């Protein structure tokens, strides 16, 4: 391929390389948003590590975006993860979560704002009771029968049980910072701080163990990470990823650059190119005529002389009742002419010599056969 034709491909390859670098530079982790709690966020407050921790223990997590909140909670064999919601819950959403719990679903609520969490807390049977800074605290009651965990909660919201049945997990028995509350056939685990479930908190082994037990994460368990209440209401996970994360912004930027390049290289920009001149397709007659001219111009007449020789000997043989080719005795006076034709077929002859040989061959044939159809007129070549 010519270097000039390679230029568009080299430019495209360079664009892909630049785009890949942008993806690496702008992807989550290069400049994390430390205040974003989303499971796509890799900053300190994000839940990216929680999502992938669930994957690592064999669970099947998925992100919930768009408007299908109630439809995502149809299965009771799932855990809904509400990690530091940033938008309030509507009444219909609260009812959907209540029905989900009563059918046997599991809820993990990591609260950070009493105002936004209040509808869910009231549904579960808890109320906010101020804040406390506890740092690291030991479990009051072993969660799922695993004793001895010390969990880092930092600054946490205290919880006050409204009814009976709440089991304090962390903090104090009267106002715990984490509690397990049965709701119908399901259960809600409420943690008054997002720290032990955050990307930063999950660096500790006990915090990671507490998170796994809180989510009931295990092989085959379905986990639903609510991204609707992190502001991702764009229809599906792909749209949310494209428009709501640095990785998506980088992909959109690369696609825009690629479209601009293709548009700048398109032939439809500017005046149309002139069409090339039409080339007529040569017919068979034209080809034969061209070959005849080429053959005549070459000056090689040996094949013509050989043809006269063969036709003369064959004609003499037929008219003297001989074989396909007359033998030397049957040629008689024509033998010298046949020999001369043979030499001409081997060595070649000039144009005038060819005409002379053709005329002599005609006269000899007429003399020996005594009439008959004469051969065709020989053109002067």
C-alpha cells in the first residue's frame, strides 16, 4: 500500500491511541470524587469496593437505575443495598420496599442524613437519636453468629427503636449505631454510618466481614445496588455509566473526536470530485483486429509459410490418392517447392518472398492435379 493511502489509517490509529490514554487518565481512580457514594465511584465515600466485594464472594450484584424501582424488588431472594442515599424516597418507593421486606427480602441501609432516611427508618421501626463519634466499636450481638468483629464507624447516627424486635449490633443497647430489625418475613439491617461499607472503610478485614454478613452476600445471592437515589435516573446502567462517570465522559469524548475526524476526511464535504473518463469495453472483433495488426507488425511469417506447406502437401496427397501427407515420391516436381516452404517455415522469409512462394504453390498445385478448385487468392503481405 502506498504511503499516501496509509495516512488515513495511521491517523485513525493515532486517534485510537490518544482515546485509550484519555480513558486511562479520566477513568475512575485517576481523580476520584471523594464525596460521591455511588457504586461507580472510587473515591473514599464511594461503594465501588462494596459492589466488587459482593462479586468476589460469588454474589450477583446489579445496579438499579431509571424508573423501574418497584419492578426490581419483585424477587424476595435479594438484598436491596441503600448506601448513603442522596435523594429522598417517594411514598410509592417506600411502599415497594415495605412489600419487598414483608415477602422475605433483605435491606441494608447505611444512613447518613436523618431527613432523607426518615421515611425508611419509620417503615423499619427506628428513629434518629442524634450522632455519636465512636471510632472503632465491638459488636454487641454477633451478626449471623460470627463473634468478635470490631467495626469502624467513625461519626455515626444513633438509632432509637420505636417498637420491639430490634437487635442492637454496634454502639449501645439503648441507642445503637447499627441494628437488625425483622420486617414481616424479611429483615432490615441499618447502619448509622457509611464508613464501614465505604471504599475507605473496607480496607479493614473486620469491616469487610461485617459488610458481607450485612448483605447476606454469598454464592447466587442477588444484590440490588440502588443508584436511583444517587441521582442516576437515566434509564439503564449503560446510560448512567456514560453520562454519570468520568469513564463515560472519556468514551463520549473519544467518539466525538472520531466523528470529527471522519467528517473532515469525508468526500462529501466541499465540491464533488470530477468523474473519470469512461473507458469503452473492447469487443471480440476489436481484439482480433488488434492481434492481427500486432502479428503483422511483428514480421514473423514462418507460421504462414508452414500453413502453405501443409495445405500444399495435403492437397497433393488427396488428389493423388495418397495418405494425409504425400510422400517424397508423390510430390514429384513439387518436391523442391515443398522443401523451400519447409525452410521458410523454419528460418522465416520476407514479404515479397512469401508472395512468390504462394504463387508458385498455386501454379504447382494446378499443374499436378490438372484442374479443380484453385486455392484462395493470396493477399500481398
